[in-house]
C-alpha cells in the first residue's frame, strides 16, 4: 500500500513565523502535490512537483514556497505565516507524470495566531 | 480554480437507502475521479472513469459520466453508517501537460443514519 505521511497532524504557530510542513511518500512516486482545504472552497492546489528539484505553481501559490531535494520528500514552506493561512494542508502523490490517481496524507491542521 | 461543482452540498439518508451525488464541470476532461474524505482526514481514491467511458462499477459504487452534459454522478447503493463522509469529484483536464493535476469540486457531505 502507498503510504503518504505528514510531519504533524496539528500545528499552532504565531504570525510572522516561518513554518515547514513535511510530506514523505514511500512508493517512489514522481509527482507530489500540496493542497489547502477550507470550508466552502474545497481543495485548492498550492504547488506541485513532477521530479526532484522541479516545482510548478498551482492555483494559490502566493505566500508559499516548496522544496523537493529528494524524490520521497516534498516540503511546503510558509515564509512568514499569516492568520489567513490557517487551514487544513493536504499532501498527495501520484505514480508518474500522467498518472492521475493521487494518494493523500492524513493532513496537517495549521492554526496561525 | 475549482472546476467541479457538486450537488447536493449535503445529503442525509437512512442506512440501507441509496445515495446519489452529482458533479458538473466546465472544460473537456481526460478523466473524472471520485474521492472520499472522512472527517478531519485525508482523501481516499474511490473510482476513476475515463472520458470515453459512460459507466463504471466498483462494489456498491456506480459512477456515470455524460461528457455532452459535462456531468457525472456517484451512486452508493445500500448505504451504511460507515459511508458517512465527504465525497469529492476531481477532473484531469484534456490536452497539454497536466502532470496529473486534479481540479476538485467542493464536495458533498453525506450522512448515513443507523
């Protein structure tokens, strides 16, 4: 079974802090994705990566950056956290470039005070 | 951008009844998928239907796709309390290099009462 893990289930940070959310997948998947999920807005794609050191902006990249130094790990970085980044963050991976089925981690619920 | 719109936003039924959820989308697609999310958890893939398919079954799930109407439906038969969850449709747009990007709908919250 594919396993996607996220470093924290719950996280509380203060405004202005730098926040790192880590995601690891154990099935040698090429593609990895970061979404945020907010009530009434569904899932929105922040960034994705189709290879090591490659990244592409999603629909809402502002205020975020990402890092993919190793194939199994995809990090989401909030350079200076703001209260409007309070949300549920979901990481996902898929096998290959044109493979569409995504496997999700359990999510990180981030609260920015 | 959110392509899919799901209907209804919330659905409440009794155990044993069937549940039908609908999804509409705006652009041409390669395929459409349905995912389930239990409260506060990640999403789990349920079923994928390709643009050249009209109907697909998996256990108690039946998915239909009408590309002329740009819509899909998910039917869960003989529902159980454990089916209580949010259900999302997600599409992969046709053409271009999508890298498997998905566009999600806003989801239907299904509650199945024992």
